[in-house]
C-alpha cells in the first residue's frame, strides 16, 4: 500500500466580514421626503395662525412685547409638537440623537461656525447694499426706545432661545435629513433653505427673504459637516440675538442678551446630547 502525499492545496480563507455601512448613512433616520415637507409646511401655517391670533387678541401692533414673545413661544411649541408627532412615525426609535442633538468636537465645530457665519455675513452685507433693508416690522425690534428688563428677557427668550431651538430641530434635525435621502445634502440643503426662507415671510419683507434662505442653507451645511445640531442652535441664537438687539436699539442689554441667549440655548440641549456625532461626511 503506497503512502499518499499530503495535499498542498491552500486552505480556503475565512469569509470577510461585511463592510460596515458608511457613517453618513447612520446619521439620519429614514423619513420620507414628501411626508416631511408636507408636515413642516402644514405645521408652519398652523403655528403662524396660532401666533397671529394671540397677538391680534392682545391688540395687534399695540400688543405688549411680552405678549408678542409669548406668541412666538406658543407658535414654536405648536410647530415642535407637530414635527415630533410626525417624526415619531418615521423613525424606529425617536430620540434626541435621531434629531441631531449629539456631542461633537468643540474646536472643529467652532471653526465651522465661524466659517458659516462669515459666509452668511458677507452675503447679507452685499445683499443689503443691493436691495436695502426694507421695512422691518416693529415686532422683530421689540419696540423702540429704552426697553424694560422684562421686555428684554421675554423677547430674547422668545426670539433668540425658543425659536432657534425649535427651528433647528424642525429644519435641520428633521426636514433636511429627509431631503438628504431624496437628492443628497446639497440639493436637500437648497430645498430646506427655500422653505426656511419662506417660513419667515410674516416677519421679514420679501426683499430680505433670500438672506433667510442663505442662512438656512449654511446651517444645513454646518449640521452636515459637524453631525450635530448644537453648533446650528448656537449660531442661530447668536444671529437672532444680534438682530433683535440691533433692531431694538438696545444698549447695555445687547452684549448681555447675546451671550445669555447663546449659552442658554445650548445648555438646554446639552443634557440630551448623550451620543457622539458620527464622522462628518466629505
């Protein structure tokens, strides 16, 4: 009986594990673009009707500053409630991280914020030189002359704390991710920016709405590259606080309100930011 030579055939390599999904695919929930767009538009219309009804009942243009601010906050709550109700139906598990409220690297986020605000400021300066400032309603200014401390607090909380948080969750945390699924981040940001600009038609004259749209587009890109809503909220609060303090001719209240609004708006969300933002997409 002859001995058989040992086999020299190579041992088959173990199968490779499946490659993990790209980080950018894990960044957003799978919301339907059409449903998200309809939900946001309907919620915006409903919240504006509620706010205008409250302000009209309190005297319209003669309503006190705190009533106007309260109307803004109530409208924001209506908007947020509708968005969360619809978003819950399109996410396996709706949480803060699902809507973009996540931790992110501090200094890179600051760098993106500075770059974003520089871009927005340059565009705004050029646009105002070309078309002017239009006729801003007194609502946004919070009244003329020297405001009371109570008026400053109410208007700042309504316009530069509540509004940035709710609008960023609505547009960047919910609508933008849905539109990203549709046509990617750039076209998604463009459509989101248009809706964001039109959402301010009751506050700003038509000639200034492109400025709102550009801010909306820049905020979408800020969210895309940082993976977190916190820088967007901070930048939005900074911008609104500057606009309100300048329109209201605030003096010593301006720097205090600006710093306080940015700090409060971020600190309100930090306890909910328990997950780390995924790696930013290139």
